[in-house]
């Protein structure tokens, strides 16, 4: 890979990793589901001008958005609201082994011995993390993050069966349907949405802009450019830097700390994902922070 493209791949991983930190900070003002609704509203507004999904696929996109965006982000970021962002970023790595297992069950993809070892190592790491005594009172949030990781994997199977729609048209279509779905979910499960919007500070809106424009639109633009120039196996391993950047971001910007058990579990989860990703990747879309 060219040096500039290596730097861009690292940048994407850092942008996505820091998204957990920005979202965690923004949830001091916005409730989690409302924050995601605002994020996808901004993404849809920017992308739909240039990348419009075909109306004939609206029904499929509606269900894909419901599963892979509305449900997944509601679970994941409600989980993030209750535990450290760095811990959540480590648990989110289960997206990859979940995805591989579902691809095997639903699509008939083969799992190599190396990938099987990676799956086992990743789940061992997750067990270590959720066994941390510090999380004993917050296990519901940890399992929300894990549930979000599983739901993301289900969404990727649905995307795989959709066919070759194209990255930006897919993102714009998902954003188009996810935004109203998330607003409805926020109305049903959260409160004081209008007050949150009216009283939001410039910093809170800057976080929304980061999540909608930088983390989603810009990062995916760079990512799909890299996928267009290189083999998937060349660029996918850079995503291993995502949880690393989340951990360091949580420590330096949010004052979070890692216990030995969580650090060990995180290392195992990342090592397992490395065994899986440094070879053929079963999906067209990367893990979604």
C-alpha cells in the first residue's frame, strides 16, 4: 500500500474508534437513541443529494435499517451510556465472530481452523471482560453492547443478500429509513427530546456533526476508496486499531481506566478478531461503530 493510503486507513480506524468517545461525551446531554437519530438525520441529509437508493429496494432497505441501524445502535449506545466507552469498544469486536458464525449458518460459508480459533479466543476475551467485578452491577449494559454486536452481524447477512447496491447508496438508504425509525424508538423509550434539542450546547451539536459527517459520511468515503484500490485483506486488519484508539481515547479524554481483567479480555478479543480478519472477509461492509 502507498504510504498515504496506509495513513488514511489508520485515520479511518481512529475516527471510528473515537466515535465511541464522542458519543459517550454527547450522551451527557442527549439520550442515546435521540443522539443516533440526529446522527443519521445529518448523514441522510448530506448523502441523499448525491447517492439516492433505488425505490425498488425501499422495502428491503427498511428492514435492513430497522435491524442493522435502529435496533443495533439503540442497543449498542444504550449500553455505552452505562459502561466505559473503552470497555464497550472492546465488546463490540464480537461483531466479527458473530458475523462469521451467521455467515456459516445462513450462507453456508466455510470456517477455517484458524478462524474457528479466532472465534473461540474472541469469546474467551468477552467472558473475561463481563466477568470483571467492576461490571457486576452494569451487566445489562454490557449485554446490550453484545446484543448490538449480534444484531449488526444479522444486518450484514441481510445486506449480503441484497446484492451489490454500492457503498454510498447503501449508507444513504439506511440513513433515510434509520432516522425516522430511531425518532420513533426515542419517542417510545425516552423523554424530553424537544428540551434536549432546544438546550443543546455548541459542543453537543459538534458531537452530532462528528458522528454524522466525520464518523459516517467522511470515514466511509475514505474506507470505500481504499477497498476500491486494494484487496479487502490488505485494509481490513487496520480496523484492529479501532478498539485501541477507543481505549486510549477513553483514558485520556474521559478519565476511564482499565483493570487487568478487562485489558486481558480486550487483548484476547482483538487477537481473535485478528485471526479472523487477516484472510478472506465474508462481508462487503466493515464493522460499524
